[in-house]
C-alpha cells in the first residue's frame, strides 16, 4: 500500500493558505460566520463562487481567486455543519 505524502506547505503555498484563512476570517466577520452561512443552499454557494470567478476576468485575478478559495471553504464548512445537525437531530 502506498503511503500518501504530506503536502509541502512551505514558501509560497503556505503564504497562499495563510491569505485564504485571513480572507475566510474577514468573510466571517463581515457576514456573521456559521450562523449566517448555514442559511445558504448549495445553489447559493455555487452562485457566490461563480460570481467571484467571473469577477476575476475584470478585477484583480489573484484577489478574486483567494476569495473563491475562501468561499469554497465556507461552503464546505456550511455543508458539514448542516450534516452534523441532521445526524444530531436523528439521535
């Protein structure tokens, strides 16, 4: 069995991850965090990500891609929280 090697997060990749985390924290502060995020459907998240991806054509590409990455994290966090809530409600 092949062992999966950890991702090298030194240098620029680490810097990009840090920027994404900072953007995610900014989004939480601006919009209200998980309490707000849970209100959005999967369709909403796709719309938000698509909107920011399209903005990358006219605005700063790099900035918009950091926002897209942070939005994708928010979408996954929201999805996971909803799934957890479903599981807990069936107990």
